[in-house]
C-alpha cells in the first residue's frame, strides 16, 4: 500500500482510499505536505491538523467550482464539488466522535454532495427509507435501462458513509452493467449516526427488511432481483441480513468480517490495525454504548458462526491477502460454513494484482469491477 505518512497506517488508509475514489495526487499531496510532521505524533493526536489542511483544499476547490458554475461550466463545477466532497468526507471520518463542530462539517459534506449530484450526476437522487418510526438516509442510482432494473443495496462499515460509496464509483460500475444501486447509511454509520443518533445492532436483517420494503414501492425496480453487499463491517452486516431476509437474491461480503467481536478482543491487546483514530470512542458511539468492558462482552455476539449456514442465495466473499485489520482466516471460515448457498465463491486478492489491503482500498477499482461483474452475471442468471 502507498504510505504517504510512514508508520501511520490509519492516515495512510485515508489517503489511499481518497486517491482510489477520484482524488487527484497533486491535490492530495498539497493537502498532506503541511501535516507530514503531525502524522508522526500518532494516529490520534494530529487529526485536527488533518481536518484543517484538507478543509483548506476543500475551500479552494469550492471556490473554483463556484467560479466555473457562474461561467456556465456546470460539468466542471460538478467535478470540483465531487472531489471537494471526497476530501472533506475523508477528513471528517478521521475526527473524534466528540470533536467540536464535527456535525457541522458533515452537514457541509452533504451540501457539497448534493451540488455534485445536481451538476454532474443528476441520475442520483437522495431518498429516505422508512425504518422503525424514522428513516435511513440513502442515495439511489438508477440504471439507464428501459423498464424495472435489478438493484444492489450497498451498506458501509464502521466508519464510512454513503458519500464514500458515491466517491468509490461502484454505483457507476453497476449502472454500466444495467444494475441500479441503493447506497444506504445504516444505523451506526454516516448520516444515520451523525445527525439522527441511530446506532448499530446485531440483527441487521431489520435494516435489510426496511431497504427491501422501500425498493418494492418503486416501479423502476425488479423486486425479484435485489442483492445486498456490505464492505468492511458490512462484511458482517450483509451476510447476517441475508441469512434471515429471504427476499434478497444474492449477498456480497466485501471484506469477510466473520467474527468482529473477536477482532475487538485482538484490538484491545493492540493486535492488528485499526480503521480510524480515537478508535474506542468511535466504536462505542457506533454501537450506542458507554462502558468499554461491557461493550466487549456485547461485541462477542457480533459474529457469523451458526448464521452463514442459513444463507440460501449466491454468496460472494472478497478479501485482501494482506488485510491488516481482519484476518484472512475469516474469509475461509465464512466460505466453509456457507454450505447452503447454491453458489458460494471466495475471491482473495493478492500478489502482483494489488487490492491486498482491507476491502482492497489499495486498488479499489479492481475489487469494484470484479464485484460488479459478479453481481450483474448472478442477477441475470
């Protein structure tokens, strides 16, 4: 993996994710150069510096976008707003859960993202999915086909947002293959957590049911061909949901998070890497807990043993050979236990091809196109 900040895995992961999601190396380098020394103080200490530097880049791009928009160059403006969203959302992701003004930063991310949609990708619309007396915020990308289209529901993980899903371009790969995409901020992630206070839960089939219920109300959706994919912690969320929500036609674990609870036991011992700074504060925020010791006991229940056996649809497991967060052995465990899937496949990325890190962030487009091909082929069969 490209490591701009030697020894700081968490910051490097953010840089690589940004570059593989539409960021430009010159812009990223100009944002990172002033904080190079700050990175040496550790993954937690310098995060306000990270936000300030990347906000300055965001401000620069927004000014350019506004100038282009005033000149009638709407596509150029949309591209600039899209990159600005990418940079600011990555910087926001690294902040402490209790950082002053974090919610306002995220509200700005939402506003910039909408500008990008309006000017660059008008086929993507914001939608609200009814869920237990409230809603789950989401973006819907409609495939450019005649009649109802198959859909892939895409869920994020512990720290990503639906804006990261957009910047990944996975929805565009699906659209090019005739598949629509519903990018959802699940409870415990993105806008659902940040602005609505919705926290994660073990029984993720409740979110899946809400997503499918919503899609069944749309006349542009082929309701017999609804799939579900989840990356990172979504590699637990999605298989768990597919085991119990039987209206789904396929499931993808984009990173095999077979036993997330056991990973937390490893992390408390400082084994393996962490995805974000201020890690335990973030985890407790996501799950709605305030006592770490009690949380670790709760987290022991976040696993797929005895669950993936209940998956009865095609199941794709993708994992990086050098994933420093989630052991590769978990990918094999999910595959071995999914004995009732009619089409289970395990794809390990490694060697010279790249995409060997967590969810393939070091070569994200490579994993994205592989998954898009598998989803399109499976939903057509």
